[in-house]
C-alpha cells in the first residue's frame, strides 16, 4: 500500500511497498518510484471527477503482474489517493477458490433440499441425479440386499436411474469392500480406474479416467458405498474434489439412513395400528349397526375410546357389541385399549354372563397395580326375535344407553355399574330391552356429552342437549344417526380441544317392501 497526494508526492507506504518499489523515504515523487502505468493511473485519477467510481489499474512490476485498487483519503485536509496492490496470480487464485466454494455451497444447499424426503426411493433417486450432474460422469451406489448379495444403482448425465443386481465380488473394485464396511478407502490418486472390471460399469462408461470411492454412513452401520467415476480425458479428482465428494456421500448416507428408518418405523406402526383401530361396523344377523369414532388429536388414529363387534357363530347365540372408554388419551391409552380388547376376546365364551366377564376383566386390570388405569364399559348382547331385537345391556361406569323411539321419545336404559380396574369387586346391573322396527339403541362415550365449546367456548354439550337433539332423530337410519351425533359434538367444540368420541347405533333391520309391480 502506498498513498500519494494530488501533486504526486508519496505520503504513506507500508513495508511491502518499500520492498516492492525500493522506496526508502517518504516525500519522493510517485512517478520516480513506480512504473509508468501506475503513475499515469494516478494522474488520471487526480484529474478525474472525484464522485466517479475509481477504476483499478493493472500492469507489470518486474516479472510479476499486479492490480492497483485506488481509494480516496484525506489526511489533515490534504487529499490523497491510496493504492492497494494485489498480485494478479494470487488474486485470480483467490477468486477461483471463492467461486468454487460458492458453487459447492450452492450445491450442498440444493442437496440438502433434495435429500430432505423421507421416502426411500425419492431420496435414492435424488442422490444419484445430484452425483451424476455435479460430481461424476457416472455415479454408482452399491448397497447390501436384505439377504445375500448387493444391489448396484447407476446414473449418468442423462439422469436416468437404473437398479440392478451386482453380479461381481465387491473386492474386485478397488476400495469398494472397505467403503461397504465403513473403513476409509484408499485415496483416489492411488486408485487405478482401469482395474475396475468392465462388468461393474456395465458398458455405461467406455474409458474411466479417475474415480472416488466413498462410504455412505448410516445409523450404526453403513448404508452402502458410492463410486464416482470420471471418463478419460477429464482432469483427475483433486484432493479438494475428493474430499467434497466424500462430504456429499456422508450427507446422502445420513439422509438415506433416516429415510429407511422412517420407512421401517412406519411399517411397524401400520402393523400395530391395524390391531388397534376399531373394526368396520357391519350388520349382524337381523340387526343393523353403525359406528363412528373420532380420536382427540387431529393427527391421531387411535385413542382411549374403542368399540368391538363379535358376531354370533350360531343362530341360537347372541352377538356381542362392546363400547369402552379407557382413562387417558393418545398412544398410552391406545396400548391399554389393545390389552382390554384382547382380554375381552378371550372372555367371549363367557359373554352369556356379563357380570362374570366384567369381574374377570376387573381382576386382570388390578394385576397391573396402577389404580390410575381404569376403563368404563357397556356390553350389549343382541339377538333378533322376529321383527324385534332383544338387547341385554350392562354398564360398568359408562354413560347410560339411550333408546330413541320413532315419535322422538328418548329413554335412558337404567343399567349402572362400577368402574373396571379400581375396586376389588365390581357391581353391575343388567337390563334387557326389546327394540321394535324403527327404534334405536344408542351407545356413546362421555367424549360426546363432555365436549366443551358452544357460544362461550367453555360450555359442555351435556346430556340434556344430547337428548333434545336426539328427540328430532326419530326414525333415522343408524348411519345417519351416528353421523348426526358426531357432527353435533364436533360443531360444538369447533377448533377447540376435545376428548375421544365414539358412538354406536343398534336397530332392527328394516325389511324392504316390494314395489307394486313386483306383485
């Protein structure tokens, strides 16, 4: 750096400038100390408009080339021009390095976005296309198969991804065995690409010129390995390019591992969920039945409310309908729900005696030793008798069943009982009713009546409001009725929090009357 005033007198310079120009003292003339190209640039800038942007000058100093960047500076009221000199080779090298780093940063940003999918196939395809577009003429991913052997996935500049079984020993490809084991393979400069078997490249690259082998790290064990191949005639991979390719492989391996883990967990969840989900409502022998279930959380599929249907295996037997409400919400309640449903299925042969079934279930829950885990239940044993349906109802701490007559009359079935899983002995009261055609027995959980909302936002829907609404539902089909009840409760809570809700409607099957032209 050196500074000169508008008269061309040197006012400031640093040691690097003294060494470059051989200047020992201040106060000398600039034109006597610097090459003519720099002196002329200084004179032009002195005579130029001070508000105009200053343009760098460039020229040789000895055998080296420099760029001189001017800035204006005032010292004690004296205007000066400061010249900052940068050797062109260093500047170009720094510019190239900066450009490469910017390109790599942009590529990693693109990769992070493209590899964010938790779908295994989408993540794999994105990995291959990114590698082939930015890092290699041919990208190959090798992953272990579920049993024995390996799968090879290929992608070239055409972005076409192809998956095939690998029919060679990974040991035939330099560094591939080590990469698959998670051991750092040898540097690319020590790898002879011509030693790669032609069967590995499958004719997709005629003359490989250089290659990099990198591990795809996973959670605990590697996902596989990536092989980046450049064709002959292109520059070989530099140390920086090799390190960057391995950095990309590390990110891709992490993304692939996360996608695979998510897929495994999703599969396990789906298998378990199928066992926890309520069964599809279906008509029993001579009985129409409809059910609706809504868990408390918007993203949940199961919760603490549940129902089950056990059709009779013989004509002289009753079918069993169960509606229950487990203490708690979410997944923990769903797990307890699954245990209770399994226990009830085991106790099904004893369904002729509701009290016995509930007593044995109570003992099972008491063995858990947690008094905070309990359940309310209502058991309904149904059987068709002519045009009517006989229903035996037993409640265990559950909201009372309701009967809706065709004229809109709503009656409560007087069955009461104790909670299951709290006391040593259970108390129950079984009531038998008969439903005539057009009459419906409605079972519901307290999530309906205890739904909070309404105009004030904190008012319970309540038993009285439910009965008032049901009085307008005389003669409705079971499907229409349960849908209507659930919509009423859902509209009442709006977007607010609510408990699980379950509703079941039981009614005699309606016989279709023949049309007049059917005789």
